[in-house]
């Protein structure tokens, strides 16, 4: 006889791990957007790439 689909038990470890991962990812995005040093680094990085592409 075919077995009925049993509901899987919730694995709280995976849920907590996913929440922590998403939170860390959002914090890194927030720091990347609002950090003055990162803006200067990004702008000089893209300027250097632009110079290389023009040559």
C-alpha cells in the first residue's frame, strides 16, 4: 500500500540558522550602503576599472 505523505517535523536548528544568516546578510548590506569608507573605496575601484577599459 502506498504510504501517506507524513508532515516533517520542524527542524528549529535550520530555522534559527536561516534567521541568523539572513540577519548577518542584511547587516552587511546596511554597513556597505552607509559606510563612508566603502563609498570611497567603491568609487575609486570603479574609476580604476574605467581607466583600464579606456586604455
